C-alpha cells in the first residue's frame, strides 16, 4: 500500500486495489465496555482451576481483580515495592501512567496471593517473572492468553462466559464498586485515574483509610461471588440496595443467606 502511495505522490496514475477494501472486511473492532457479572466471575475462576497453566499465572489474574492494577503495573512490579507489614504495594512514578506514585492498599486475600507468589518467584526481583528468564518480567500477552483459554474452556462446557481481557477486570471492579454505592473519588484513586479541571486543583485527598476498607470489602465480595454465595440475581435484587444503604459486608452475607437484616446507620461510610 505504501508503494502505491509513493508512486501516486510522484504523479504516476495507478490505482491502488487496497483502496476498495473496507476496514470492516479486515478486522472487527469491539467496544471496550466489558464488565463481568458476579456469575461470570464465579464461572471464570471455577473454570480457571481446571486450566492447565502455571499456578502463578492464575494467582496473577486474581491479583489484578483484587488490586485493580493495570496489567503493565503488575507485570513490572518488584518485590522491593511491597511492604508486607504495612500491607501496601507502591508503584513508583516512572511506572505510573499519571506520572505520580500510586499506593495500593492490600487486602488480606491479596497479601495471601503475594506470599504464594514470593515462593514461586525465587530470587527474581519481579512478582511475576518470566518463565525462562527470571531476571525479566512476564511476557505482556501471557495473562490475556490464560483468560482467553479459560473463557474458551468454559464455553466448551456449555457455560456462558464471553471473551474479555485483563483490562476488563479493572472495569469489572469499578463497575461493581460503583453499583455498591462506594464513593467515586475512592474508586478513581484505586484505579490511579487522575482528576482534571478545577476539581483536580483543589481535591488532593488520598482517602487512604477509605480505600483500604473498600479494597478489603471488594476482596470479600469477590470471594462471595466465586463461592456462589452472592449471585447476579441476589446482587441486583438485594445486595446493591443493602450496600447503598450502608450495611457492612458481613451483615449483607447474613441477609443473603437468612433474609434477616439489621438496620444500620451507614457504618460503612459510603456517602
């Protein structure tokens, strides 16, 4: 195609046959709007257990869902960035898209995964090292391949699980946390999204305590999705309303299993 354009620019009258080919005939572009439901989260992780791949890859996928990190942030993450005592993972400025450090507040479930990954990593400086070159991070496409293989296996078993990407796990977390009524500022900080305009000038809050509590609640929510304790039906029919009303997660699980709800005065601090 470039050859035709080169000679056409120099006055040669020649038709480029590629000009008649529509872009839609070459590739189909899908909108980036995929977010998993609670049922899809259960199907995915149930199926992932039976996929023949390295355990650290399975843990890596789940860690992204729990921490809401970008794929590149996790793949480049080093053990020196993890503070087990403070339960934080600090991404330095040179890695961050927004060009400022980002602190991830680690849930107990995320810490448990990191303990396991530490054993798998050996002497590598990376949380997820390459399989053959442990002094290098894991390949950029590896986690997406695991997700694609898992979704295909689920469909072969007759389960409803459309394709999705690593980035869709971040969108899933954002979507479900917003549905649950958590503060948008907290969620955006967890996603390391930077505000713009006048609000960005005046709002410098980091919401550390709120984010820590929210990510622990999120990890507990993910556990309940995976076990099937909370389904897509109960999520939309009961759980969202209870969470938006300020109920804490332990009492919501009690409400889902026993239908007994104790009125609260917004102890979760959502508003």
